C-alpha cells in the first residue's frame, strides 16, 4: 500500500482559464431583426493518468463560457482508486468563489466537499472539514478532494498575486519557475516551462506549463498526468524533473551534512546495549572514518571533535524495513533516526539513483536495501515496470534485479500461483531473499512452502484462514475481510497453532506494518488520523489535511468490530514474536515519523520495549545478514547512531525526541533536517 493517491493528484491540467464573469445579456429586441451570436462552446480537455508506465485513469475537464469548471477523475490502480466529480468557479483575481465535489476516495469512502465565498466570508463544509473564515488579505480555497482543476486555478491565482498566496482552510503556497523542457507527442512537440509550488506537500509539487502560461501536465516516476497523445513524453520529462530534484537535494546536503575531518567523540552518553536491552551509563563512543573505534568509559582522544550527549540516550540507527522512498523520504528518515531503509517496491531506475546519491553524500538519506518488485498484469494489477506472466518472464525478472545487486525480490498480488516457486527458486539461486504479498488465489502457508522467506502485512496472515480458493484479494476485500472477521479469530485453535509452528520451523519473517492497519481499521472520516495525531502540530497545514480522509468505509454497526480487529492484529504480532518468529518494523507510510508510531504500536501490542528496539535495529540487521557490520553500538561497526533526549526503554514514545543522527559517521541536526521538509522539530 502506498500513501493516499491524493498526494500525487495535486497536479496540473491543460488549457485556457476562463474567469467566472457572467456573460453580458443580449441586447433588447428592436423592430430591426438582429442576429445574436451563439454562446461560445465549452472548452473540453482529457488528460491521461499513467502510473509506473501503465495507463491507470483519466481526467476530463469542461470549462463553460460562464466560468464554470467541471471535472471528472477516475483511477484504477492496485485494485482500487478514487472516482470524483467536481465543479469550481473563480473570480477575476483567480480566487475560488465556489467548489463542490462528490464521489469516493481510493478506499471507497464517500466524498462530499463544498466551499463558498460570499463577500468577506468563506465557508467550507463536508465529511472531512467544516469551518469559516474572514481572510484579511487575498486567500483562496484549496480543495481536499482528488482532482486537478483546483490545482490549476491555484497556479493562476498565485501568478496574479505575485507568486505567494494564503490558503484556506490554512497554509500558504509559493510559486517558482525552475526550468524548461520539450514534450514530444503524437501531434508534435510542445515547448514547456517547469514550475513548482511549495506549501502543499513535504517538498515541492512539480508541474509543467505551456509557453503561453496555460497548464500542461505532471511527470514523475510514480504518477503522471499528461494530455492524451503525450504518454510517450513521460520518461523524458521525468528525467527533467529528476535534474531539478537532484539540484535541490544536493544543495540541502551541502547545507545540512557535517562531515568530520577526524575522530568524533560522543561523551557522557547512555548507550543502549540492544542485545542485553539495558543502558550503559556515561559512555564515550569514538567514531572515525565512518566506523565505531571505541566504546568505553575512558577519556576521548585529545584531537577528537567532541559531542557532549549530556546523559542523553545513544541508540543504533533504526531500520525501516518497509519503505517506498520518495523525494522527501530520505530527509524524513534521517531526521527521525532511521539510518537504514529497505525499499519494497519502486521505480528501479529512480531507486538506484537515490541509493547512489545517498551513499555519495549528494543527497540526504539512509543506507538503502532494495527489493525488486515483480507483479502480474491485468486490470487489478499494481503498476510495475517489471511484470511476469510466464516462466520465461519470471526468470528474466529475477535476473533483472540480480544484475543490479538487489538483496531480494517482492512478489505481488497478481502473480500466478504456479510462478511463485519458480521465482523463489531463481531468487534463492542468486542469494536473494524472497518476500511479498500473498498472491491472489493463494494462502500464506502455501507461499511459505513455496519458498517465501518473509511475508509483508499482518492482513496477509489472517487471510490464510479467511479466504476460499476463489476469493479475489486484489481489491480492498483483502482489508475489509480482515476488518470484519479478525475480531473473532480463535488464536487458541489448531489452525493458527499449526500455522505458527510452520512459521517457526521455516524461520519465516513477518513485516506486519501495524500503523497501516491502524489507519485502515481505526481512522474515521473527518477525524485526524490516530497515527499522525501525536505529531500533527509539527506538520504543514496542507499535509495535515491529508490525514482527515479516514480509512476503510465502516458498515453501520461495525465500528467496534473494526476496532477489535485491529486489537487482534496486534495480538497476532505479539503471539508470533513470543513464539520466536522474527518480527520487523516498517512503515509503508509517511517516512520517519510513522516509524516512531510503528514502534509504539508494537509496544502497545504487548511486546517489551527492549525487544521492539532490538527488532528495529540489530534484529533487522540479522535478518538481512548484516549484523556483523551494523545494527548495534560496538567496535568495528558502522557509525549509524541516533541521540535521543529521553528513555525509550521506559517510554517508547521518547523515540520522537531525536536530537542528533549519525549516518556512516556524518552528523545531522535532526531539527534542521526536519525543517528542510517543512516539519517542526521535536
């Protein structure tokens, strides 16, 4: 699961803008017959939505002569997607005067959103937000519902107001031109200008305009919206955007990395021994050339650069074992103390580029472990650049990732069951791990027997007991079925005990992503997400709004059932951990900040904090075969360290109080790195 598609839909559209000025009335009739020109025909446009090179939806817009903008948006990706119909009007200054949207979110939650500005009063209502304001200066409403016309009108308004504008309900947006590009399509070549808006996401929102200033589209490795006929231009435009993003990240790296010229001594630290799960008080840890060279109570080297921990907690850097790295995620990870991230599905070219730049120091980010994403094809399949429908294609897919040095493969929902053992055998022959979702028409125990080393997501474990041979789990049913039935699951029954025994025997690892299911099962529309609530005030206003959408649609009378099912998910993880099944911690959500929440959820499940911190550091390193060089604070290991102003053994939520992070001996001030993506420090 990826973060809400709405984050990617804050992007451009194409064509002219018509202000909402009513047409002049016809002249009064006279004795002389005068012909009246017909009203101008509406301007219609259709944009293609492409995800990872796969056509995944469309946007149709109609701009009427009276200034009404109508839009229809539909996406089908990974068996789900939003469907939205909206109407919007702006005034002569480009400011929104009215907006309304209906439809459904990615997960099928109903959308009802309305805004109206009458005189000096602006009011917004809907299932997620309600309020009013009297802005003192120019301000425009930014729609919450997925769409592109609202973004297009925002760009026009920003240009009319000097590139800076207050947003309603809250926040501020800034417009900046960053370069130029050419797009080649079936109808010819268009020369475009490249722009970005800050204030909508945790990083710039990038898009393209035509030379006359009208909107054209968006191109990114994950998600693109372009005029129909220009799908073939996406790859070239993505590379243009990569150039701009690389320049931004390189500038931040120069500003925020502190590279020592010699030894660094961290003095007066409380060092966590993650194996023994206890503090070692008043230690001095000396780091040189990216390695830990001593840990003890003696005096630091005379020539060492000193970092006085003042009794703060020093832990090994955290390992997020379920990431999908985007442009701002490296910064969020490092600021949060995550010094290693395992990416479980991405554009391979983009991922390889990010890893190389993180390692070279031209961008800020963790050490990266890579899993090669392999999916089937079809309407319900997830978008992927690497797919397999035959044995030949399966072998080629594994070879593709093996040649790039990937540590493992990840098998996804639409892979045919007969290809699972083929993929597993080929990966193991190349010393690669095998993990993934449980493909459609299979059960988790079948995957384990076919060669899986690891299973992603706790719902896949429950589905082992809930699916029939013909159950199609490529839709949101793979979530709702667990939400409906996990509450009454019999953990003392023979089916579960036999499954648990199999996992232990096969040394199968689980990556439960509890925070993702907290969002799905517990979040309610219009209420700030439970998982983000502890850090909500630290987030930019427009980013906070994205966490009001809610999770799964909850049938009437099932509210408590869904809550009990999440408690059952936590119980599943606790029981498997107690039985000796290796449990990893991963987000599959907002990088860094949600990793802290994942730690909390494992402790809330009943796993001791010391075990959770070990699983998040040395335990993860052991799973990946890297525990001899990293994962704990010991002589000879990599200097991946996080300094925390608290005691996470006693209070796990103290993991949020990150002060300083070392990634391979390079030092970062956590608050400064957070600020680079608009997040306030702890």
